[in-house]
């Protein structure tokens, strides 16, 4: 079981959170071609090692948290609030 540190509520189990996606993907511009949107919405890399992810604390404060998690060991190296510019 993963333990995620919510910056607002403290440590909680992952069952209180919902995975929202890869925090390292950049959203295309609104007028980007359809191919760019297809890549953004449907294509994912199958990465090994550390990855920045967005999680929402659904059963708590409902805030968004960015964590850096190793996809091999599931160890969480860092957690913090979602920056305003990314939301």
C-alpha cells in the first residue's frame, strides 16, 4: 500500500486518492493540430524509474498533489501541491 503525504492533510493511504495522470506531459495549445491532441490524450510511454504524477485527494481535502514516484519500487521521493500554473 502506498502512503502519500498530502501537503494539506498529512500522510494518507493511496486509497483516499485518485490518480490523475503524468505531471510531466505538457498540454498542447488550444489551436494545436488534431495529431498533437491525439498524442496528448491517448499515447503514453511505458517508463521505468522516477515519474512525476498528479493525484487528487478525493476522500480528504480534494486538493491536487504532485508526487515523484519510482515506477519500479513505488517509493515516493517527493510530494507537494500542484502549482497554480499547471492547474
